[in-house]
């Protein structure tokens, strides 16, 4: 039965992608592994593993389209647009800036003449790749598009379709606790929250642990760069949440060199595996 593992963290730069790629590399020695880069605003797992990506599909989002034969130029559509994608001057045709639109549909519901229907726009891509025995999926949001969770949802559809073919699916999420992170975590059986022994690391770890608690997902902590600060601040925090620190990874120049050169990072992950 497939095991779906999430690698996440409240703070950016803690080493999530390093952990996710290293874990995938180690597991792929004996198991069938799918690595999913769900940090669609800034995907980089393919760079860390020197995997060449190929586009699999385009991700689309609905957007409104006006029938100006029916439009009475009342301007009501702009009054309900919370992303300011519609600008209306009474008596003039609405001006629509599609890159700001999140497809909520308020304008369609508000129009008294049913003059607005649905069109679509491309907002991102899904890529596939292969390397080091790892099958790879990656999403990428187009520049200036506002809704990255739609790209994550496309990845989730593919995970649901393909996961039965694997022993492990590893999902590398974005940092933070916003919608695309939640969308990625929904697919996971267990999650490792990566942090570092700093006050900011502790602060943002609290947010992700609260989110995982609300989502009722089993979780553990991975303490990266464990020797650069006072790790007792994370140890005390782990005790507060009754969560294990399942691995401690010290700062290493060798890891930095491997990371910088697109060479799979080799970590002692025995406690995780």
C-alpha cells in the first residue's frame, strides 16, 4: 500500500526541498517512488536532482467573458470584484484585467442581464521527469497569476491517478500555511515539518503544527542545521505539542556543495525510514 509523505515547514529556507529530495533518493534504492514538487510558486526539486522536466499538461482557470450585446454598462460587476480585476465607469464597457482574476464568479452572479458567461485562461503547467530511480511531478504557476492552489489541485489529481503504482509518494510543499500548502497536505498520510533552531524557526513552526493539528494529520519534526543555534527552543516546543523530533541534521559544507551542484544530497535518514 502506498505511503504518502509530506515535507513542509512554516518558514522558508529551512531545507524542505533538501530533505524531500534526499528522502526520495534514499527510498528509491529499494522502492518505487514518486516525488512531487508542490511548491508551485518556486519549484526547485528538479534543479537539486538535475532532472530535466517535460511539460505534461497546462493548468487552466475559469474567467468571466462579457456579451456586450447584453451588457447595459451598469458597472455592478466591478462592485463585487474583490481582486479589482474589473474596472467599470457607468455608461462604458467594463475593463477586465484577466491576470488579477481568481475566478470566484461574483461578477457572473451579480450581472442583472446575464451578460457574463465563462471563458478560461492558462495559469500554469505540470511537468514530469525521471532521474536517480525517481519518478517526478512538478507544478509551476505562471508569473503574475494569483491562485497557485489550482496548480496544486492538478498535481493532486495526478497523484490520485498514479499513486497505486508506487510504494511511496513524497510531496514537497511550499512554505507557510496558505491555501496551496493546505491543498498539498490534504494528500498526505504523515508529514515531516522541517525547521531550524532559531526564534523565527520556532515561531513559524508553531503555525504549521497548529495547521496539521486542525487537519488531523500525524506529524513529526525534522531539525535541520541543528548545531547553528540553541536547539532547546525547538525541543521545548516539541514537548509542548507532544511531537517527536525524528531527526537532527547538522550544518554541513558537503551538503551545501551537493545542493549547489545538483547532486542528490545524502543524509542519514535512518530514523525517518
